[in-house]
C-alpha cells in the first residue's frame, strides 16, 4: 500500500518569539478557526525549534524535533534522546539535515547511530539526503545520496517509520532552484 503523502516544514530557528509562534499557528487555522488540509489525504508535520515544541502541539498536525541524539540518556548537555522525544508526545524527528552535516560536522556514522536510536524508540524519521553544489557539478549526486542512505539502511527495521527527503543542498538559500526533473533524477 502506498504511503499517504506527507508535507513537512522545518522552522529552523524561526519564529523568534512565542507571540510569533501563536500568530503563525493562528494563520494556519490551528487555533480552531479553520482547517487547511484534509488529514485523510495528507500528513502534515512541522519541526519547530526546541524551545517551541510544547507551544505548538495541535490537532491534525504532527510535531517533530529538529534533531535527535545518537546517545541515550546521560551526561550529554543539550542533547534530545529519542526516548525523551517520544515521552514528550512527539512522533517525528529530522536526521541528516544538511545544516547538521555541514555546520555541525554530523557524519554518516552519526546519522546511522541516530536512526538506530529512533527505531528502538518507535520514533518516525524524516531522513535528509542531498548533495552540495560542488558535488552536483562534479557529477556526484548519486554517489553522495547512495553513501548517505547506505549508512542507515542496516539500522532500519521498520521502513514505515522512515521518510527519505531529498534536499539539494545547493538549492537552499542560494537563489538556485532544483527543477522537478532534477529532483526526480535524484530519486
């Protein structure tokens, strides 16, 4: 059976205040004023900054963490374990986002460890893959995507809890746009 389509939105480090969070949710109709999508036809997941996770719980829209630890509980300041995310009542997390890979040095091995922890906890994952502009121009799109996927394949025991998101890093904030053909080619 095919998966129901999913629309996910990563808020990154936005909005800046709780007031702005409430305003944004109101604009989406999450204050009960209107429904903006048919939940029978599409799943909607948002990934707000950690500070706003408990402020954005809503009906019909799933909430996810932007990051998850590769560790369990312990002396890991600032980390969010998969078990803690589930305990908070959240059902999703991101793994492998390009900013985690490029700005914070997250490796393919790190993503594999995170995937294993999420699978153990029963947490749904949006697993991000994608190449930089340099990798694309060097003709390495398939090589990069295969490498990133290969790192986690052995860790996945339940594929119904994993969504793979192709994110061409070269098209983020650069003014360049991936065409539908380019995205399809990567799939």
